[in-house]
C-alpha cells in the first residue's frame, strides 16, 4: 500500500473516532426541470485516449463510488444511461454508500486492493486526497474552452499545485429558509434579492419579532434558526459566520494561510473573536438557536427559519407538503459570503481502468452530461454556459442560490489538510455555542490545527 494512502487511512480513522455522530443527508426527490434545447457551445476535448475500433467494442465494466442522498443516484444513473447510448459496451455500476458512512468508507476504499474506478469527493477534500496520491490528474481531458466555461472557484478547489484532479461539475450554496405564514403574521417580508440581504443584526431583530408574535398567539418555544444538526459542526455552515466578519481581502475572510498550512493569524484575529462572541450569543445569551438538535423543528413550526443548502426546498416539498416556506439570502456582518462546494467526480489513480474512467469523466462534465444529470435531479452546474439553459434556476426561489453564487461565492478555505482543519474547527464552534471559554477554545484549536497541518509544509 502506498505510504501516503496508508497515512491518509490512519488519519481519517482517527478523525472519525473523535468526531460526533454523523447525520445522514435527507434524500432529495427526483425533479424534472424544464430544459431548453442546448445552445451551440465551443468544441469540447477529444476523448481522453483514442482506441482502436475493435478495442472500443470490448466489454468495459467500472464502479462509481458515491454517497446516497441529494438525488445523486438518479442524476448519475441518468448520465450513465446517456453515455451507454454512445458506448453500449461500457457498464458503470453505482456503489451507493449511506451518507453518514461515506466519509469513513471513502479512504478505506482508496486504500483497498480494488479501488473504485470513479468516486465522489467533497470538493474541499480534493486537495487532501490528491496530495496523498489517490486521484488521477484530469488536465488532459479538458480543452482551454472547457476550462474557460467552468466557474473559477470550482476549478480552484478541484486543483492542487496547478493540476486539476476533479471534474468541475456542480455547485451548491446556502440560504435562509423561512416560514412564510409566521413572517406574514408578524407583518415582515424578508428580502428576495441578494443586494437587499439582511445583516446579521437585521435578521435577528426581524426574526425575534416573528418569535414574539408567535408567542403572543399561543405558539411558544419557537427557535429563531436551526440547521440540519444543532449546533452545526462543519465549516460549510459555521465558517460562513466567521468569514463574514472580515473584509474580503482580510486574514479573517481567508481563514487560512495561502499555502494552506497555518491558521494562526487567520482564525484568531480580532474580527474572528468578535464573530465567535456573536456565535456564542446566538445560543447562550439570546437563546436564538438550540444547543442540541430539535427533530423536524422547521417543518413542524418550531423554528422560524432554517439555514440549509439549495436542494432543501425540494426535500421540504416531500416531507412537509403543507409547509408554506420561502427563501431569503444569507445574512452577513461586513462581507456577504456563500461558500461553494459539492461532491465532485474524480478518477482513482490506482484503478485498473484509468483511461476508460477519464473518458467517462470527460462526458460527465460536458454540456450533454450536465443536461442529462439535470433531467433527473436539479443541480447548479459548474459550466457557465449550461446554467443559462436551465429554467429551474431563473426563477424564485432557486434564483437566490444562483445569484448568491455569482455575487458572493467562494470556496471553503483551501488546504491539503482540510479534513483535519474541518474537524478541529467544527468541534471548536460547537464548544463555543455550548458556552465554552472562547479564548481558551480558539487558542487550543489553532495550536492543534497548525501542529497537524505542519505535515503538509
């Protein structure tokens, strides 16, 4: 077993042992968005490796390792079906893992004697897994025109040292889901445009007015905001708050050094400490958010708002069809921000059919592949040209998520040790929300993060 993969396996297993219980992502339903006829696009790259005709007709079987939920199985099966119409000799089987088990099983799969040919990797972890030798480079399967059509933030997160290791495919952003009936009863209309987004103070003030009105009408104990887990323990949710307290080019907004190995001077700035104090006040002083998960709080009228990802609306339509919900842009303190990211397709560097997998990857990230996925499951595409062809993202509420991405979207802090960074930072934010001494918690987290990231220098 390669030394780096062995070290990666040991590291992830240790992190998993220290982490809190995983929460499975709710499945998103299959949707049928209206898709316009594809507009002419720039010529895309030729297949990864030309093969003789008789070789192309040989049966090829590959395995695609993915997490369940989010409509992913239906979306990727739709792409596979479209690919098989062109290459009937190719069979691609989805190896679907329960969402809560995926982060633990992925490094085990990489380190096995028979790794999957293709897999999905959380975009913030691509650099970590490329550094450890698990991923095949993909620069040779995309043209300059392709690269210009991909959103720069997605390309940046999928690259290490200037080399592309994942196919820029989809993007997810976050927003505030709110109970329309509650807000209307209080006479409050949240903004629908990113230019009109509330600050954190405005968001709290208006939501507290909603809570007070509910209490006056007999609906007591309504929370201001909930997340999928409470308090949230990953940087996708928590770092949004901290980074928004800094100017766009500040260390606070960056969250980590340019080389991805130092958090001191980035997580412990005066602005960051102001954010940590604010975060603790939401849970301790204001009792605006719960210190433990309240099952189904938003969909049972026990929370006025919920901060979640773009696909959550489709989930709500299934699990709470009578709930009247809307979406408003994320609040901010100094700088508006949404963190982009998604599970991103990669090719195993140690798979038995690297070239065949790269040929499929090229199709997957093409205009045809992206449209095939969206025929089954809504996804904001990484291809700029394709987004304009999808009507589902041109109207409220999905348009808010797209507008946030265009105006505010940035990757999460980029580091080859993101799994380490995320685990320690996430635990620190939970501790702060539950009343820990902020100074001590931050100092300990920064020391631990930097000690662990030193291996990547």
